[in-house]
């Protein structure tokens, strides 16, 4: 009787271990890495009637057949930034230098000229209306625009598009968690800064790169001041960068913005800054994308 009971206990334990192992394997990602997993989608916003091209970069082990879910990083100006981000994440993934996550590039319909691209991002990425810049001959001439084609101040609406249309679409189409990040460059960096104070619960990681914080007499500083008067905590992770050759309206302004955030002593804030030596406003893009990924999603030491 004792031997039979012992055998029964051993068999039961073996069955339990085997079941747990099978369950664990079913919950894990595909053990065979698959590089260069990408997808493309087109989303027509019902809110602002703008068409957005969404480019998706998936981690090596992503599989629709398991139960693993991933955080998402949304990157603005996807037409320029997404190919760099996808290549960087593919390289970093190979040796475990990056946490597993989904990257979503947000872009507009590309045409033969920069007209549509500039007018849309001018509208979406700027938090307030600045009529002087809307009619600036410098920008109109530089991008071959017609007078009256620039209209700023649409960031509140674009943030609503991201929150109520783009994020739900991605969450429905892919296996995501509620952990999200957002990154942008130039006007995109300005918009990400705006999100930091207007939607701190929507994103937990922020890439603020070469941000156009000069916009509308540095109004983002006023927005931050209003936020700080009502909030003592800001539990997010931020990477903020700029090129050393970007000029007086960019490099010192970014540094001043970072110093302002530090001076508030926000609870939970993790802030990393970097000035890329000998880089201009555009040459810095590949470097800042790679560093954004590493700082925000590098494996914890």
C-alpha cells in the first residue's frame, strides 16, 4: 500500500510538472527568432479627416499564436524615423540590447513634394496658434508652399486622434500592453513635450529630441509651469537630446527646459539628457533614434 501511494504521488507530481512546462511554453514567444517583421496600415481619421500611414515593427519573437503582449513605442514623422528605428531595433535585438516591444511609426501620405508632409505636421504637432509663423515667408518659400497653407495649433486634436483612434486600432490589431511611449524630433519633439503635460497617464516614456521649444515665444515653458502648480509627481522616463550645432534657438533652449524639469523635483521622474557633438538638426536624427531606444527600452541592469 505504501509503495503504491508513493508511485501515485510521483506520477501526480510528474504530470503537474509536465502540465506547467507545457503551459509555460504556450505562453512564451516563438522560440525561433524572425527578423525584419513589419506591417503597414492606413488609418483615415474621422476626427480631423487626415489620412495616417502606420508602419509597424515587431520584435523577433512576436507570434500571434502565443500569449505574450508587448509595450508600444509610437514614433512621429514615421516616413523618416521609422526605417531608422526598425533597423536599429533589429540590430539591438540580436544580442538582447533592447527590451521586446512594438514600434509604430505615424506618418502622412507621401507625395512628390514636401507640401502635404509639412502642412500636416505643422497643423498636428504645434500646441497653439501662432499666426506670425503661419505666414512666415521663410517657411513658405523653403517648402514650396502657398500663402495661407500653414495653420498651426492642432496638437490638442491630434492628441485626441492618437488616444481615441490610433492607439485603439493598434491595441486591437496587435498584442499590446498598456505600457506606451512616444518619441518625436523637431516639431515632433515639441508635440511629445506637450503630451508630457497634457496626457501624462497615456504615455510612460518620452523621447524629446531636437524639440522646437521656441514655438510661440517658448509657450511650452508656460504649459509646464501651469502643470507644476497642480502636480508634484511625474512618474515617467524621459530621454531629451539635441545636436551641438543646432543653434541658439535649439540647444540652449532644450538645456533650459531640462533644467526646469529637474528644478521641480517631480516625484518618479527619470530624466536623461544628451547633446550630440558635431551634429546638426537633421544629421542628429539617426543617432538620437538609436539612443532613444537604448535609454527608454534598454534592459535594466
